[in-house]
C-alpha cells in the first residue's frame, strides 16, 4: 500500500518550489497566499481521493469486479443510496462530494483572474473527471478494485465547484457594495 503521506510530502515539495519561484518573481503577498491555499487544497483532495493506493497482489477492496467499480449511469448510485443507505452514509457521500470541490470553485478564479467563465466551468468539470479516471485506471492497472468510478461523483463535484464559484461571486459583489457605501459616507 502506498500511503497518503506520499501525497502530502509531494504537496509540501510543490509548495516549497512555488514559494521559491514566487519569491524570485516578487509576487504580491495576496497572490502567494491564494496560490498556496490552492496547492494545499489540491494536496488534500489527492490525499483523500487517490490515496492510499492498494497494490498488494490479490487484494480486493470493497468491490470485486470491474462492474462493481464502473458506475457510468447518472444518478443510479445516488438513487440506490437514497433508498437504502443510512442517513450518515447519505450525508457523507452526497454532502462530501458536493463540499469537497466548493473550495476549488472559490480558489480557481482567485488564482486565475480575468479568465473567461467558460474556462472555469471546463476546469470545474475536469478536476472530478481526472479524479474518477485516475481511480479507475489505478484499479484496472493494479487489479485491486479498491475505488470506484462513479459518474454521480463527477456531477456532484462539478456542482460543488459551481456552488463555490457562485459563493465567490455573491460575496465579491457584497464586499464591493460595502466598500462603495463606506467610501460614499467618508466624503465631506
């Protein structure tokens, strides 16, 4: 088994390399802070979704066959979960998949300012697709069937990123209005 500690170590190395690069480029502190948060966030996501990587010969995780790990029909797993799973499982699976990418929806536009909204939408979809495809590829390559490829996760993760983006837009507008009112009341 390859532990999530390797993902954390790689994330720390990436953060250190970024800080050295940012120092040489003399990036503003707010840019360094936001991009550092993005690196830490992505490290956490990889640690949670890809690791640990099971590679022991003959290991069979919670599933046993390719059909058990490949779930391409939208909402099939979620509907089954809503019918049969415990409340805790429903909250963890559905809520967790939504909440996991909310920070991505906030941080990506802050890292890449002045980009088109369509690009953000594509990247909001790309992250969960990469996660699910990586999980599937690892399972098939290693024959462990430890994780699943579930299209519902892609839908929920993308929705979570869009929620984060919406929250960023709403709070940005509120902040601007507060600033404008503040400046308007300071004039003689």
